[in-house]
C-alpha cells in the first residue's frame, strides 16, 4: 500500500513537471506578437490611428518604428535582448488612446511609447505615461503644449507654436494678405494652431476679420461660407481635418467662393484630399522632413508595408525609435537614466541631419514649407 502511494506521488510530480516544461515552451500572445514565455525582450509600444480618417498617418508612423525594430533585431538587439514591439490602434480618439496607453504601461510593462496620433488623442494618453515614468517620443502630434506634459515626454516633430507663426508669415509676407478669415477645428490641434496663428498675424499688422471654430463632425459649412463672403477678407486659414474640409471645399465651389486658402499639415498624404475635384489650388503647411528614396525602399521591403504610400511620418517614426535605441544603449532600462539620456540627444537622422531637444523636450530646430494641390497631387509651392 505504501509503495502504491509513493508511486502515485511520484507520478503527480512528474505530470506537474512536464506541464511546467510545456507551459514554458508554449507561446503566449503579447499585444500583436506571439513570444515564448520566458523569452527575454525589451518591450516598447506603438500607439496610432491604424484605422479611420487619418489611418495613413498612423500606418506610416508604425512603418518607421517597425523598420527600426526590424533592423536593430537583425543586428542582435540591444544589450543582448531583442526588441518586442506591441502595437495599439487608438483610431485618433482620446478614449481609445487612454485605453492603449493604460494597457501598454500597466499590462505590457513597456519601456517606451511612440505616439503617431493626433494631438487630442496624444494629449489624453501622455499623463498616463508621465505618471508612470515611461518615456514617450511623439512622432506626429503638434499641439504646442504636449511636450510640456512632463519631463518624460519628447517630440520629434515640430510644434505648432512654430508652424502657426510660419503660416502667418506666409500669408502676410508671401501672399501679401492683410485681412483674413480663420476657421479652425475645435480640438487640441486646431485650437492651439489657430491661437498661435492669430497672435502672430496680429503682431505682423494683419487683422482677422472673421473667426469661427467648427466641430470635427461638421457636415454643413454654408453658413460659415456665406459669412466669409460678406466679410472683408483676402484669404482663409483653415486648419480642419480632411473629412470636414472636403465638405467645405465642395460647398465653397457650389457657392462660388474662390479665395486663397491654406489648410493644415493633416492634408499631407491624404488621397481623398488630393483626388477631389474641389481641392485644386488648395495650399497647406507641412514640416520640412527628409524622405530619401532608399529609405522608402527599406519600408517597402517590410512584410505588410509593401504597398504603403510612404510619406514623412515614416521617417519621423524611424528616427524617434532610433533616438530611443541610442539612449537605451547608453542608459539601460532604468526610467530616470533613460529620460536623462533622451534629454541629451544629439542624433543625425533620416528625417533631419540634427535632432536635439530643448528644455521642454521639443525639437530645437524646425523648418516648414508650403505645399499646393495640383493635378491630383501635392506639389511644392513656388
């Protein structure tokens, strides 16, 4: 009887041991990746709109981050560990961004987050990372106050505090317009951009003779257009997202409203804007970012990105990740050491020959340019 009990106990122990070995070897899902339990990786997170109105911005940002991860892992990783990228789709909405940041920080335990979303979504997620000492490198969001969320927040794209001034200078000095209308989207992006523009345009000597904020969901601009027609204006600054902008441009055409108009950087890379029969001659401001042909070829060599229409968020995403990798090699994964290393960044990237951050975590040097839609494509304004 005792021998039978002993055999039974041994059998149970063997079963438990085998189960433990199987569990160790079995794959477990982590974000969008499947890795064996126990595999030592350094986790980083990506948050961006991979679906919805501005999905091409998120997909390009993700392509750049993915390329950097693929290339560093092919070289052996960092400090003997592979980089694991966990991807979250925030649909460019604040609620989804909060969920994405919360999961990446509290569930996945990432060491950094790369945000390639709009300003409103990014604004909602940043405090979660800051509170938990997780560095964030903003890839595309441009509202001026974002980098000032805290000392763990950095931004590799130029702030609207500079872009708004650039557009004001362009309208006043290049187009010689002294009286304009300002119609902006009621969001962190549109409101901040409009305020910077308004302040600087007034400083230059110009006047805003009509001003209005519109909702991102606006479907009828006829009242706005008729009010602008009755105002004493020579041009329009129109930082509004693409879907609402297309409605406005169609209605402007129907009402015979033809006047110089400058939109926001969100028009860049938007096929529906460029291919519309109502947008020929529309101008918009964009960050001056390098996008070499050989870099595009490297993006297209990645699985899932073979047919991506590549534009500048891809090179920003790549450089954002490379800047973090440089800090990681130097400082390891300690949050404070990582933050300090990022603050001291001096990096020659794909998007810019020199990337350095100021005391707020924003780029020290930024440049912009004007594009114009002609023949169903965005072209350099001259």
